[in-house]
C-alpha cells in the first residue's frame, strides 16, 4: 500500500479500559451531565443490569431487559417509550452487540446519549453503524449520532462469557478488521489497527480455549475487539457483513455464529481481487501466505475448526430452502466489494457455508 496520500478522520468514543474500570461508570455518567440512566440488557443479562442499577443508586432510572438480536423495530420503539416514561436522560448498554444496537436505536431516534459496557467482543460500540429489522429484513445505516459517548472496557466483565460465545464473538471481531483491509479507501493507520487487532485475537482465542479463565487472554481479546471495531467504524462494509446481515435479518440466525461461519468463504471469494489484504490477514493470523492466495481464508477456517466453533450454516439453523432467497437478497443492492458480485458465485459460496465445506475461490 502506498502511503503517499490518504485521508482519515477518526470518530472514536471516549474509552476507559482496564480491569475494574466499571467502577468509573458513575463518574462517566456525571461527565455527560446526566442524572437518570436507563440500563439496557438482554433478558439473560438482567442480573448484571440490576447490579449496575444498584451501583448507580439514585442515578438509575430503571432497567429495560428486552434487547434481542438484530434489533427488531418494535423493541426499539418500546425502549424509547420506556425511556421517556421514566424520564431517563441517558442510557447504559451492558452486554454484547444486541444491547449496544438497542442503545444506538434509541440514540438515533431521540438523541439520548449512552454509555456502552461491552461484555463480549462484538465491537459494535466502536462503530457508527446501526441496524434495525422490520418485516424480516435487516436494514443498516451509518450515523455518528449512534456512537456511545463513552465505552467502558472492563475485562473482568468477560470472565463469565461462555467459551463458545467467546470464540465466535472473537471471530466476529476479526471479520470487522478483515473487511477494513480490503476497503475501497484503505489507509496505513487503519491497516495498522486491523493487523494488530487480528493478531491480538489470534493470540487470545487459542489461549481462552485452553483456559477460559486466563485473564491475560481476556484482556488481549477485549483489546483486539476494540481495535477491530474501530476499524469497521471507519470503512465501508463489503460482502462479508452484507451477507451476515442478510442471513441474520431474514432467517434470525445467531449473529456471532453467522459471522464465524461466513468469514472464511467471504475471504476466499475476495482473495484474488484483494491480494494485499489477504497477505495482511494471513500474517496477523500467523499463516504463511506467499504461495497460497487462500491462506487467510484457510487459516480462519482452521482456527474456527480447532476451537470448536460452528463451521456450517446448517448447524446454526439456516434452512436449506432459504439459500436461493439469501443469494437474491445479497445481490439486490450494490455495495463496495473488491470482487464484483455474481449471483451464481454467491449461491455457490452460500452452499459451501451451509455444508461446512472448506473455502474455495
């Protein structure tokens, strides 16, 4: 990549990183000039939300524990209504991409500021990208208004994240940086962030697989997720994310698992059209790429297999009779991608992903 000329305007929320940093949440709310925080979570993480309410004391307006995958528009509307009823002047989103996505939806509609407290490696908190699902179709957009004002990264909050979700959430984060490396407008700063983010996760995930309580690995994974999320926030999304949003919104597939299954196939599809990006990805993963254009795709597939992550769409609930519809949806709207979108080639990609086959060009 030439470094003679590039443009970059970073838009990154304030970050508070480190073990025990959740204790700074009351001070971060005070920085916003806010007095009543609505705490957002999924139903499964309601106990964590209640603990934060107890920490905030009179600064807490209440809990909305109905965040779900892909942010159904009905849920977003209900959350906005609850925030108004409780007179909340900010929100705290504790959890993964589903909860952060709900915080973004509220911010987009009402301007309500929020603090993100990630407990997974989704990275959504670092991007101005939002998504809403209506009528089985997930629509995404980009708006800096949806960025959290502060992100608190406390590795201690990820210690109880189940190993399987830790792995798929980490591969999901790698996907953010991978697409940043074949963006139509690359720049050396994003390349550095992407490679370091992928390398941190490639180091952390095998260590977590060996010992899920490894605190250094938890720190590395969260650091990598931060970098990878920040990369995605500054580049255009390509084939990988568009396919995953299509599959998730239309077939209600689990978010991180879908990214994990699709990533090696999306990389293989783009390999010949983005050779420099593939070398960078392979290098960050510790794979030799000199003689194999599919080294990056194969390394991701091998990593997922080694760590026991799902490698087929069939295994995560994709119906076989939905593959044609997915291929149609994925090619309806043009978007930037190194290789031109070809419906027949995408249908073959989806079939391989459905079967759990090794990636092919």
